[in-house]
C-alpha cells in the first residue's frame, strides 16, 4: 500500500502556489487565494476541502485540481464559481489560534504552570498558518533535542493542534529527554545540614532551612504549609496547600528527631513578601536569598531528603507521594544518587528487619 504522505509530498513538489494537505481522511488545497465575493478585496490564506479521500487516486485528482487552480491564479482568471461545490475555510494564523487556545486552557491550570509551560511557547509562534511543517521547523529552531524545553514545546503545540483540529504528529521531536539524575556529591550530609542550621540560628532563615531539610519541601512551599504547628503533633505531619506546584499533599518528618533539634515548633517565617507572587517567583526569591547564606543550593535539601527516605526504608511509592511527584520521576532522579555506603545501609536494615521477623 503506497505511503499517502510521500505521494502528497511528491505532488506538492510539482506545485508553485498551492499545497495539497491531508486533514483526517480527506484532502484539501491550501494557499493564498482571492477573497470570496462579498468578503472585500485582496487575498488571504484559505483552505479548500476537496471532498476527496486521502489515497493514491485521490492525490492524483487533487494534483490535477491544484494545477488548474494555479493556472487560473497565474492568468488572473480566478473564478469562485468554479469552486462552488467546495466549502472554503479561511485559515487563521498560528498566533490567532494560540491566543484562542490560551484563553481556553488558562482557567484549567495553575497560573504559574500556565505561564511556565504554555504561555511562552504559545507566544513564540509566528504569524503563519498553523501546519505541521511550520511547527516542525519552529520547534527545531527553538530548542535542542533531548531537552525538557523541546519536549514541552511538543506537548504544548500538539495540544494546540488538537484544539484547532489540525492533524499533526510531532512525537519524534520530543524524544530523548530524561530527568537529570542527582549527583550524591552535590548533596549535604545530615551532619553538614545540622552544622549549617547552627550557623543560621538567630536569623529569620533558621526555621525555613530546618523545615526544608526535615520535610523535603520545595523553597516556595514554606509559604504553602496549611498547618505549620502540625510539627508539634505526635507524628509531625504537615499539609501542603492545593495551590502548590503539584496540589495538596501530606508530608512527614525525616528524620523525626530534627523536629526538636531544629526547634520547628517555633515558627519564624522568612522576611520575604509573598503576596502577589506565584510559586515560581516565590521559589526564585527564596532560593536567591538563602543561597547567599548557605554553601549549597536550597533545592539540595529536598534531594537529600529523598535519598534519606530510601536509606530509612520508605518505599518509593510513599516517598514520591510525600514529595508530590510521580514514582517514575522519583526513581529516575534519585536512584542513581544513592551511594555505595547508603546501599549497604539499606541492605543491613532490610536484613535486620527480616531476621527480627523470623525470631517472632
């Protein structure tokens, strides 16, 4: 069975003004055509659905019609009466469709996620017809293969095309990205964390640092704790608000002894304005301020918590839920960061628990 897309590409190589394109199971002509009578003067991008099936015979018929249309255009003899049996669509530009899609999508997701994941890619689109050919060139120009940004572009533009009913297949452009694993050498040890916390005593950062270390919080989540006094309860469980990055979740302290060690029941919020700032802005402000006072990246506390959870025997499914991300992300990000000594510690703990079970 012939490859219809290859036949369409070959047919288009024989055309100068118009293009044949497949929309679902049917073929259309697309190009700059005179406006229809009553629609004003001048030309605009338009699409003429041909009501011809996308198969080998259909491509031949579409090519013949396209050549006839190009001849009329070149001789300035275009007559819409020749196409009265076809329904003609004006083609909106990618920019126009992106704005409509943004208005549709924005209410359904968090403002910070919309701006970071959707708004910037959508605003980058040119004032050209929304086609797979245009999107492929645009995506390849914007970001390198195998990056998160490339994968995100593919996700956003595929969703846009689904909204606009433009058939595309961009999956191959988004392949190759994997979450960057954490390097164990970049993480502070528990002893180092305690030493750094001591250096922050008496400042407005001691509580925030202790909370991030004990609960594995993202920097902005310091301001998303629903019940900060939950640290003083029997289990020390706290809850993160729904408007955080990944929705509401409960978190428990690891290790539990740090609740008292870091005096976490004494809530002292950092001296940072958080009204009017979204999660991304707040996280950047927290990180930039705290980074001046500590020898590691603030996010390293969250990574260290993840490794600690594995060493302490918390199952991946539970740790991932407490951290607010998927099991696959948890495994891809943290498993490689567990050192040889930590593997041995986990092995010793598992076997110790197993031997105690046998003695019962």
